[in-house]
C-alpha cells in the first residue's frame, strides 16, 4: 500500500490549470456576442449658401489681375544682393574671355549693369508697390543673366549624358 504524504504547501495550493473543475471553467467562458446591427443611413444635409449673392457679378479686374502678396523688405534686399552678385560674376566671366563674338555679350552685360544700378534700393523698400516693381525688374534681370551665362558641358557629359554629375 502506498502512502501519500501531503505537505502544507500542497494542501493549500491552488489546483493546476489543466485540472480545474467544470463549474470554474464555465464561469470563465464568455457569452457569445450578439450580431451587430448595421448603421442607420445618414441623410445629407444641404449646405447653406452665404457670403456671396448669386445675381451679383464679380468684377473682371479681380479675376484677371489678382493682388500679389506684398514682398517683405528683407526678401527684396536679398534678391537685390543675389542679382548683383550674379551680375558681377557674369561680368568677370565675360572679361576673361576674348574674341569678337564676346564684344556683343560684354555690351549686353553693361546694359544689365546700368539697369541694375538704376534701382534705388532705399526708395524701393519704402512702399509695397515700389517693392513689387523693383522685384519685377530684379526677376527680369536674373532671367537675362541666366540666359547670358549659358550652359557648360564637360567632356564626360558629352560622351555619356547619363553620367553621375550630368544633369
């Protein structure tokens, strides 16, 4: 006959998970959820039209010429400095080159410098209208400088346009 020893730890210990009684297991099982009901269809509410009457025509001047945003004074000064630097670099490049074909290019560069020097920065910064006019002149000058500078291609790009530094 086999004798079983029961210690204090075994007597007060909780039963193992696999050996749970049937009523305790039934208490842990969740009841099945009911089927969810579909949401009710929403009705579309009309948006109230306000702020602009239907019969009143819009002025054509506001459609064709919207008011440009005012240009800050510091942005105009930065643009002035950049165009001045680009113009100076272009003039230095043109002076370094020699040949009959560069005489016209040097003259056009002198015309750009005259236009650039005609901009009075102190007066241009005072009002938003004068800033816009000066910014337009500077943008035109910058476009002409880019056109006069031209494009230079390296021999590597001429041989292989898909090379690393060719864009």
